[in-house]
C-alpha cells in the first residue's frame, strides 16, 4: 500500500489521525443514538454501512481519498465498543464477568492474529489478481465477510435484560437474567438526559476513571512491533506472521487473568500485573541498546499488558453498578478523550522519521505506565472511600450496595420462584417477585 499510493511522509500516521477525528465527532451523537434506539437495530445497521465503506476503500487512488474514508469509518465505529461493553456488563454475575470482558476484548488480538495469516495469504496468492494490489483485495474481503455478520446481528444481539425481545431467549430465561441482576444490585440501563449527564460530572468517578482509562490505552505500544521487524530485514509475510505470537500471548493472558479475577473476586491484582508488564517492556525499549532477544522480549511482554484493559472495564461495571448511566457513558467518553490524544499522539510521539527507535515514544510510555499503577491505587482508594462516605455495605458478592437494597442469601429462592412462575403462567413481573422478600 505504501508503494502503491506513494506514502512516504506522515500519511500512514494521518490515516490514524483522521480515523480518530471521525471517532471523536461520532462519540457523543452515537451515545445519544444508542440510548434511544435498541442496540439490536442500531449496531447491525451501522455495521452494514461500515462494510460498504470498507469495500469502497479498495477503490481509493490517493491518500486524500483514504483520509475521507477513515473519517467516515471513525464516525461509524464510535458506538460499537461502548455499546457492547455496556451490554456485557448488564447480563453477567461477578463470578462470570471478568472472563466475559476478557473474551470480548481479546477478540481484538485474536482478529489481529488471524488477520496476519490472512494478509500473508492474500499478499502471496492474490497480489496482482485482476489487476488489483493485495491490499485492495484485503479491504474487499474484509467488507464482504462483515456483511453476513452484520445481518446476523439483527437476530443475535439481545439488548438488555429488561428490554430484551430476543427470539432465542424466552420468558423463563429473561426472568432469571433480571433477577440475577437484582441479586447483584446492578441497576438497569437508562436513557441519556442532560440532568443525568451533569450529575455524573459532580462525582469523582469520571475524573479518576477517565484518567486511568486513557493511561492504559496510551501506554499500549504493540502496534509498532512490525516496524522494528521491517527494519531488521524480515519479509512482508514474516512481518504479518511473527506478531501473531504476541497476539496469542495476549489472548491467553487475558483469559487467564480474567478467570483468576472471577475466582478471587478482585480485579486490581490482574490489572496491576498487566500494567507492570507494559512498564517493564517499555523500559527495555526506552533503553533500546540491548540485544535482539531482550528487545524481542520487550515487545512481546507488551502484549500481556493488553489484558489489563478488560479487567478495568469489569471493575468499573461493578464499582459503578448503582449508576447505569455512568456505566454506559463513561466508556464512550474515555474513547472520545483517547481520540483527542490520537489527533496528534502518533505524529508527535511516534513520528515516521524516528521509526523504529522512537526516542521520545518509549521513554514517555515507561513513566506513563508507572502513573497508571499509581492511578489503580487511587481508583481503589476512592471506591473504598465512597463506600464509607455513603454508608454503603457489601452484598454476598462483595459489591457495594445501599443497605436497603441488599438481598440475603435466602433470596436466591427468588430465582427458583421466578422460573416456577414462568413455567406456570408463561409471564412474570420480576419487580413484583423481588418486592415479596421480607426485611
């Protein structure tokens, strides 16, 4: 692609910048849209449009055209990650949530892993086929494959437990899902209003969470691994295949750390471990003048750092479970702020002329990873402080709830009662059942 479109300046970095601008422009409108339109309708529709734009990218003949395409793609993608994160956080219990968030987020390195093999295969077998360069075929294939997935989304996405109209979840399953969330103390999702929006910013939550959220994203440096491989002489196919080892590492570490966090009921130990890996790896690369194997270790251990992000999302979903509006919006705002950084981050911190050494980049990332470790401690302290100041208590799942909302262990019988009522009457009001308990 670089040779085909004569991309010899900062064009590759600007592709990311224009995508970030689009993501920024689409973040707030998309959050409003998703709070008023069912995700099972909005997300698949957006994905269909995205598929068309991706296919159209294969016809671009200049960097300026791709700038426009990347801008549109950013707008379309702005709603996807926050919406799926909110949906996952609305269905699962504490002993399940860490694994689910890890599986969701680790789909990204899994996709990158397989895309490396696909890119290598397409470049080898299809480059020049029909007069099209290999990178153009990649965009065509990507868009075509995404279309059936988008159509499947109209059927597969379940929305939220209290709004679900899924064909594959009956009244019995929905009753169980709603009572499960009541047992945990997690409030159902709410529509975006100015009153709720302004109220959110009067709390400590957005300021601390958004800080550690963006520190975690900005200290991820794995995407520059390929440039070092190119510099030391690896072929195109090798540069597509070798990083898949790193993505496999992040996939395994993500699932393992997520599973451990579910088992021990704490998210912060795994997050600290993953962030420490980024700190160690970026410190090695900041020194740079080390041997081949040490440098390879520095890049590879950075992939383990990806496992911290889903643990942060899990912890936030539980810590903010009393405020469904914040749960749904803060991730979107985190991405919005990250995109503001992305406008200039890659160009200033990782300029093309400095590849693959990046004398500023790695030396900046290392102390920022250290700041993230401090931020995790502050996040932990503020949660404990809030529990004390609001007079909250912990339920049997270890989550903070109002004392009036706590459910005793015997109230697990509500699930059985719900199922029984559904089987008998084929209808149930979960709210009515839940109010039948005695204090």
